[in-house]
């Protein structure tokens, strides 16, 4: 009954089977193997474009590498004030870019508003030698508040960013969850809407540790191989990243897993909404729910063995994963109702 | 019949089984899981000391992180001129240290000689504000030429380094192969001989992608968690690194795998030594052999489907792995003999 | 009639004379000259403590070097949202620290409030591997709004910072102006109040280009010589920095120059306050005034040849320098009065 | 009688006079002053091309900034093993480039041989993801051994470098001395021979602290303003750098000063060559002489108050400056002769 995060889940059986099966025999290292070639082709197919693909093992590595090719050391990356890059990566973007500055923007529901971005860039100091130079926009899909940017919102943000000469990065840690939520195609949610480079997440949705940098502008790919290597993120036995991604993206597994996680979150939200006194903070677009439990209820749930994280003074975060058991969801709702009644 | 490197091998069945078995159920992320706790305890047991342990996925990450806590940005890391850190990491040490300088030392058989280190440090510019400051010694065990530093050699190097105020890092990409070769204990080959921090390799010897930084001086561990995180090397689903390491280190698996690889290399060397005109370049202490094939032989072997790498104008490198088939070894020897005869 | 900044002024005649006089003859380079030794002794005398002293040529260099010894690459520097370090140094702190993060705090009158710092540090994520680690407080005296932190305010901030394990840096670009404003001693305004390292500014107050890092904690000085050198800020002909500083600090010149600048700013403020419709935004503690001119007045002043800078939509910044002519001050007041009347 | 270095000399009277004269009145800061505009125009005139010009205060800053726009963090800068950048800048190139690697090349008389560069680049690992990528050539004119690259040698090196896709930087710490030695034009010694970016030294030849980055390829200038600022090398009172450079380059002062220094070195070399047992190590092209004194002579000279530096076990370095007194030169020769006789 662990709703702490989607990274407390293990890995999907299909992914594990692929690893076991693909482990036999020799394959050339550092990506010169047939599995990696197949994964690249598959991603190009899914995204309907000639993207360059760089598998990595963590989202932080993917995000920071992406920023390092979008933003010079004297540049600025615009992001949400609550974004993973700003808050939860211990300075990885600064490290990989060689000291660039993140420019945090507030925004309702964890999303950057187009107007706020526009206003910030109007005062961004472009061309002024005393200021870091606006270079990139990075935002998270699903956002850290569990909300999905619509395709129109993405296009608006990317349009403003491009209009000011910035490159655009999408942190797709929960890309599949967003895709399922919006019901659009990978191409529509990315390069067709103006994304230049994407961290395509697999880890949170059934892989062990596998992400792919998907680069839609070829000139951004030129440095990435070298930067990945010197960051220690070029796997010698690359096949083991690629096998995960191959299984993940085969036969729609990624979408099925995300759909399951989203459905459990929706089930959880629907259940909690029936409980008086329980408030859900943001639109539940994907697999994350932010709940204002009364303190007694929150403590009661924790005591009963339900795991979730403290988001801020008021909110708890509950995350459903590819393998969340509906029975656990129902148990949580039932326990909440019981505890609420008791507290009332 | 791929002798290109030990990283062209897949993963040991025991490691894969552990992953599959450990994938079920929820576990807290970022290392707060019971597997990681067990691995740390096991490593402490094996090394007979209270070391701090940081699992990472690649050797380059491990090495560069180690250097980043030994060496300030204005410091110098002494290493062999042919070392992985100097030649094959695309500047990872420089990246992680914030711009430190590697000071390459020549040395026979891929090993740094104590006298050479002493002489270099005597002219190292310690205290001179114009010079990078000698801060660390890093060497590879097995060396890049397949040779093992003896315990006495390690102690001599570490003694000199410590005498000049340097920290000492061992790149143990092939640690188990060296251990088997020397027949000593992990403790004897490391902290008892003066090693301050070790990259304990698993990837080349049967893991998918798993190494552990083993830190023998507690003050060196203080920054490592933060540095690992900002480098994108803190796995959210850490259990999947730890499961590999746990299986790898259980019941002597790591030593059995290394012993197999070493034995195949010895078999290969013995076989090749019976062929007139074939020269083996360095002592074959572990699982790597460097062979001066006559060009016609080398080309004949390649044409016959034997994979190995070009080391320099004269030498080819052949590496045996945990899963090298003795039949492949014998086939290579037979083919070499046949081609040599033909060429003569 | 240039009130644009105190850096549009030239240099004090005493400083120039010292340069000319000290230029003759040979002196050892890189700081091993007698002038530098005398300057260090003088600063120790003025600050009544055994500080380490490192002359540099720019305030940005001084500030960034100071932060680089207070804050690790994975650390955070708390500063005012409008501080020079945050806004006007094109990422120098990030560069010198190897990618640390500035944590901007709002605060009235350009000053960080103790409570705000305390609250921010309470949520600073100390010990959390996902967060940059709070490492330093840096604030500007005079602040960027021309206000002076009182000794009590400095002590309060430093106390909170130290209580959380942070080091404390004072950017003293206008140190002398603040000293004159507060009427306290250099020691009282710095180490006695908890400052660990100071950028003692000379450039804005009569030097050509000379600042001194004054380090009150010996352990912070250990790395500074190397860091200054590799940043290209160790002058070979160091005497020319030291000669400026020596003349600047001799016979109270620095205090006389600052007193003059402050007095002109006070005169200007007093004059402008007599003009109806003119608002002065912050307390005028030193040599900077922030004025809300009606647009017509502002444009009229510019057209009449008065130079000043636009601070934001509402405010203009006017700065008096060591050589500001009282007649220019009076002319500005008179012109403002005339233009205001006309506009009314 | 200080022959320790040309940086033990003070500053030329013309430079000091310009500073004093130009210090009066207000000028806009950060380079928006008329003196800086005039200096840029003068340098363009002297170099007969539309170069971009960036004044800085130290050669280390100039060199490191130059490399930072030629070489990415994962790149390599080829230089002489004895070059200032490699040996004497405490890692400044690594710092400014974000961790690039210097690739030191041996070479007689302090000069890189074209063949050696060609051979090194042929094995430079271009395109190999495991290797730092060859990006720049940097060499020193005069070399650290006091020798001048001929125009043909420069063109050969630059041709090879460009042929491999590298940019070319000249560290012109003693540019004027080389120019006088070769008798060619600034254009011939730089961009006409393939130099992309030059550190034009002034400090060692009569300035207090003034160098200019002269950028012959406009695309290399794009980032320099930002990089200079964030390195703390954008002077607020820029006029004081520009006034030095203006005076230095006016009416051939720089050439006269260099000619004097070179002439004194020639006089010194000629004198020493008449003394039996005294060996001069490299061609004396400019103002530096490397002498193998018998130990007794060397000690005698030091005891007699002659200052010079120890270059290595065998050689002493003696440097003449713009203000070296011929009487001091003659005194040194006489003393050497006397001591040699006594020792014999």
C-alpha cells in the first residue's frame, strides 16, 4: 500500500523478461549493438520523425544533458518554481551546463503560464552583458502537480520561447501518463508543438532505470554523445538500457502501464471525493494526487500502513504506478472515510 | 567468438535471477531499501571495515566521483598515461572535479612505478600558486595492460602519495580479476595497503551495469551523496543496482566468474605461446592478453570471425569474460596456429 | 553632470600619484613586493585582526571568489533577489563555485530580513540529497537600494546563518560609504558582527580598479590564492593593485571620499524633497538615491544632460561619487524644480 | 639588477601619464567610453582588419577566455609541454573551458614542431566518443624559451590545426618582442598566418596590467563579452585599461619598448658568449636568455645581488624589460666573467 511515488514500484514483467532473454551472447558495447539500433528505429517510428536517440539511466541525467546542449554556461533556463530541475536535482542542471542559472516561474497547478513566460522574457536581459542570457525553456509533462499541459499550452509556451530565441526541453518523466491523459500522439505532444528535445521517461512507468533523450533538432545531437560519455552515462553494456526501452515501447506496453496508473489515480480521486472534508488540490490528469487530509486522518492513514509523501504543510502526495493494485486504492478510500468519520 | 572486451558479454544468470526476483513489490527509492542496506553490510563484511558504499551504474561515474572528492578544481590527479581516466573517459575526471588536471605518468606494463611517482611529486609544484596542486593518485587494478599491481606495489605507491598529502583512488574495473590473480583479500588489496577510495567494478564481470564506490575514509564520503545525485547517478529504483551487487558478491560468485575469465586468458596465452612468431606483450595476470600477431594472421583471424580490438600499431587486445567458452579459446589458438603456418 | 553610477567617476588624485610614484624600479611580482606587504598590514590594522588579504581588480571577482570558498558546487548561496550577485554578474558566482545555486530572498529596501532568512533556511533542505545544500549567506553593504544594514542587523543575519552552518560574505562594494553612514569601525561592521569574508571595495570610491578580499577565518584563505590565480586574477605586477589600496586607505582618504559622496547624496535628497511631486523611494543612507520622477520631469532632466539610470518602471537611480560637484547636485535640484513646476 | 622577469618592471612613463590625464571627468562604464572605442579602432588599424577587441587585465585571463570560445568542455587544446597555459596558470584553461584537457607536445626550443602536431592530431581521437575532441591549438609567441616562431612556422601550424578543424590561439604575452624580432607586421604574424584569436600582451612590456583579446573570426567574439563578465574581467572603469593600451600602442611606443628589451637581451647574450664556460641554451630571439652558469658562478651572481630565476636543474632564466639599464647588463657580464675566472 505504498503510494509514496511511482519509483517505489519495481519493474514490469515484460521488461524483466526482455532483459533476461537479451542477456545471452556477445554484443558490441557502447551502443553499437542491434538492440539499440532497433530502439532508435522504434522511437523514430513512434514519433514519426528522424529524431536522434540517446538512452540514459536516470531522468536527472537526461534533463541535465538536454539543458547542457540548449544553454551555455552564461545562460538561463526558464522553468517552473516547483520543477524537479529547480528543486530536486541537487544542482544537476547547473553542473551539466557549467554554471547556468535556472529562472523559476510561479504558475498555478504546477504549470508555467504563457503570459508569465512572456513577461519574464521581456525582462530577461537578452544582450545585456551583465545578465545571464535566456537560452532555454524546460518544463515537465506531467507537471510536478500531476497536471498535463495541453497540446495548445505546449505550443503556446514553445512559440514564446522560440520567439525569444530559446530552445525548448520537455522533461517527460511521466510522458506516457500525459500521452494517455491527452489522447494525442507522441509527435503532437512534442516536436509538432515545438519541443526541441525530450527526456522520454521509462523508469517511473515500468522500467528498472531507462530513459531516452529524443532530439528533434539534429544540431542539438552533435555534442550529446560526448557530453553523455564524460558524464559517465554512456553504458558499456548499452543493450541493457535498450532492452528495457524496447520492451517498454513494444506493443503499446508503455501506454497500457500508464493507462493503468492513471486509472488507479482517477479511481482514488473519485473515491476520496466522496469523503466529506477531503480536498484534492489540483486537477488529477495523470497518476498523481495531491490531497489535503485533515491531520488526524493523515496520521491515521500512516499508522495504518499507507505510504505517501508530505508535499507541503497542507498537502500529501499520492502516486499510483503501473502496478498499483485497485484493492489498495479501495482500501485507502475506505480507511480515509472511516478515519474522517471518526475525526468529525 | 568475441574477445573484443569483457563488456561485450551479457550478464550472469544469477544476477538476472536476482533482478527478476527482487522486482516484485514496493520498496522505498533512492537507496532507502533493504537490498541496498544488505549490500552495504556485505561489502563491509568482505572488506572487513566500516566503509561507506555508494552504488553507481558505470565505472566512469565511479572514478570521476571518487576523484571529485579527492581533488579540488585547482588540483592534479596523478595517473598512468594509458589509464582509462586519462584516455578513455572523454574528460569525465575534469568534468566532475570542476577542471582538475590529470598528470599522466609513463610506466612499464601499464603500471606506475613508485620511483616515477616519487620523482613527479618532487617536482609537483606543491604550494606554488602558479601550479595545479597535487591532490590524488588514481591507478587501475588490473591495469589497462592486464597486469596486476602486487600488494607491495600498491602499498609503495600509496605510501608515496600519502607522504605528499595525496589521496589514493583505485579504479577497480577488474577488481575481482586482480583479487583472484593475487590471491589476497579485498582488505589487503585496498585499505590495508593505503587505498582511500575504490571503484569496485561489477559490470565487466557479470553484472549488467553495477559498480560500487567503497570509501575507506569517512570524511571522503560526506560529499559523495550530493555529488552522485547532481551527476544524475542516484538511481530512484536503487534496488536494481543493489540486487545486481548483492547477487554478484553472494557465495563468491564474483570470484568464481573472475577466476573463469582469468583461466581462459591463461589458457589462451598458453596456447598462443606454442605458436611460433606470436608474441605476447605483457604479463598475463588477469583476463586480458595483448598479442603481436603478424598482420596476415591478424587479418585472417578477423576474417574468420574472431573479434578483438586494435590496441596500437603492433598489438591486438583480447579479453576473456566470465562467460568465455573454452572451446572459443581453443578455436582461436588453432586458427592462429593454422594462419601462422600458412603465413610462414 | 553624470549621476549614472559611481563607476563613471575617474580616480582620486592621491591614488594616481601613488601609482606614478610607485611605478619606478623593480619589484618582485605576484604579490611578493613590499607594497602588498604594507597593504596587508594596514588592512589588518584597520580591521584590528589578523585577516588574510587578497587584492583583486573587480568586485565581481572578489564576490565570486569569496563564494567559491564558502560554497561547494552542490551548495546554495542565500542572497537578496536584487543583489548584484544574483542580477548583475552574468553568472559569476555559479561559474566560480562550479555550479552552486543562488537562493534569492525578497526584502524591503534592498535588505534581507532576518526572519525571512530564518524561514528560508528552515526549509533549505539541509541534509536532503535531492537539494542543493545551504552553504553561504552573501549580502551587500550598502545594499543595492542604497541602504545600510545596521551592525545589529548584520549580527542578526550572521547569527542565523552561522546557526545553520552557513558562512557569511559581505559584498562591500560601497563599504566605506556604509562605514561613514553607520559611524562604526571596520571591525564592528564585519568580523565582530559575524562576517567571515569581505569584499572590500575601492573601485567605486576613488580607485581605478582595486578591491581586497579580507578573510577573517584563516581556513577560508587556504584555497583562495589558487582560485584567484586560476581565475586570472593574480596580477603579475601586483604592486599596481596594492599601490591603489595603500593610497586609498592612507590617512583616512577612503572615509573622506565616501563622506563626500554621501554628503552629496544627502544634499541631493534634501533638495529633491523640497520639490512637490518628487518621491524618494528608500532611506538614503549612503551615496545612492532612487527617485520616482514624473515621466515629463525625467525626460526633461535627461534632455538637459543629467545622466542617471532607469532602475525599474517607476524609479530612477542617481549615484554620487567621491568627486561629485555640489554645483552639479544643486543644478539637478533646480532643474527638477523647474521641470516639475512646468509639468504641474 | 633584477633580471627575474619582465613583470618585475614597473610601467612606462607614457602609460602612467595617460592614466593620470584620462582620469579626470566622467565616462560611461563597462567599455562604453570613448577611450575604449579609440583603442579598438587603433588595434583594427594596426592589424589591418575588422577584429573584435576585448581588453582584460591579465594574460591568464586572456588566454583562458580565448580557449573557452575555441574549445568545448569535452575538447582538447594542443599546446607545448612547457607552455604557460600548461604549466603556470594553475588550471585556468581547464576552469574557463569547463574542464577541457590540455594535450602537451614536446618540441625543441620551446616551439611546437608542425610534424609533431600533425602526428598528434592524426591520433587525436576525433569523432571517438571516448576521447576528448581536438578543438584548439594554443602556442606562445615569443615562446617560453624566448624563441620566436617565424611567420612560416605559424602558418604551417595553423594550417595543420585548421585542416583538423581546430581553432588557433596565439598567446602573445611578448607579442611586441616577437614582432620586433621578426620584423613583420602584426597582420602577417597573426590572421594572415592563420591565427583566429590573439592575446595581445601589454603588461610585460610597459603597461601596468593591460592585455587585449583580438578576435579575427567574428563568430568567436559572440560569447566573449558574456564570458569575460562572468569571469569578473569586465572592468567597470574600463577606461583605465584602455588608457594603458592607447598609450602603449600610440606612436610605436610598444615597438620601441620591445626593441629596447630585445636589444638588452642581445647585448647580454653577446657579453656572456665572450665568457668561457658559459652556455646559452636557446636562440635569443627576444628578451629572454637561458643560461647554463657553473654553480659557483650562479651563486656568486646571486650573492652579488643579480636577480634571475631558476629554470631547471641546469638553466637560469634572465629577462630584460622595457626599462632594463644597459649598465646593469654590462655589470652582469663583467661579474660573470670575474666569477668564471675565479672558479676556473
